[in-house]
């Protein structure tokens, strides 16, 4: 299923996206608050893991394409993380540095929360942010997520967005 926002197209992941995604997910300098992948092969495994999980639970992250340029600028959406199981449905996002500061993360996060509640009929969806990542915390708050708690041992703040 492909979705759109005002400025973004959200498309299903494909193994063919691995090289472009690795440009985003492999940058250790831009990803100091989260994971980075080691190479394109690792990126393909990451895509395959999420697509396997999509088949199991019926949803997963998208590649994010900027409508104006048709360029892949990010990865994210609603997913049940196959690499850190047990947290249930969550919203996450990863953008190319060239897309930072343009409001894309907020646009995606609002769309993903709406999709989680309206299409998937989920009452609650979670999100994580590193305690030092003030920009991601601001995105989550602007998108209606509420801080729940710090997760011991994870160096993460847990946020939730509920229909209640």
C-alpha cells in the first residue's frame, strides 16, 4: 500500500532501494542517536527483515520519496520492529541529512499515527527518542505523542500516541 502526504510519497520497501537507503541508514555521523548499517548487504537484510515482518503483522515501514524531486529521502512509518521485538507497533523515521529541518519527520509521523489508528485500528502506537535528540522529541510532541518514561538500559525515551 502506498500513501501520500502533502509533500511525500510513502512506498513499499524493495530490495532495489538498498543502495539509496544505505546512503541514509549507513551514515554513522548522521545517526549518532540510533543504529547505522555496515554495508549495502546489511541494508538488504534490514529491508528483508522488515518485509518478512510486514507479511506476518500486515504493516511495515515505507521508503519516503520527496514528491518535488522524486528522490528517496527517508525510511519510516508504522512497524513492529523485527530487530528489537516486544514493543509492539511503533512509529519511527530516518531521513537523509538533506531532508532535515523541512518538517518531513512531523509530516510522516502524523500520517503514520493516523494510519495506525484509522486503517490498522490500533488504539496505541509507540515511538522512541534518544534523550539528547531534542529534534525527534519535538517531532513526536508536535505529532501528539506523549512522553511515557525513560527505558532503562536502552538510552531511549518511550512516547505513546493513543486514541483514548
